[in-house]
C-alpha cells in the first residue's frame, strides 16, 4: 500500500495541492509531527501563508465539529453519563 506522506507518488495532483491535503489530514488526525512536516512541505511547494492558514482553520473547525458530534452521540446514548456515574462510584468506593 502506498504511504500518504509521500506526495510525489500520488498521481494527477501538483505537490502543493497534495501537501495541503496531507496537512488537513494531519490536523484532523491530531498528528503534531506530520502537521509541522506538511506545513514546511506545503510552503516549499509554493503554498502561500494565506493558503496554509485557510487549510489550518478549515481542518481545525472540521475536527472540532466531529468531536462535538461524537460527544453529543455519547450523551444521546447515555454513554458519557453512565461512564461518569460509574467513575464517581469507583472513586467514592476508593475513598472509603
């Protein structure tokens, strides 16, 4: 399988576009090292600071929206509440 962090091997897109996409993915998957690497590579491939900033903002907003969605689903299913209640009972039992 082809590694996604090797943009020169992904056909049909210019390197700047590939690096901006890979940057968005690195942010979405919370990979600090890959984020730094793809910011540098995007700049070296001709991306402007404005383009990089736009990708950062879009990816961060997307990541936050997904986090909120997962949190809401847990609440709707009672998973978060059940976990908190179990955790509180466990902590109380340990204190006794």
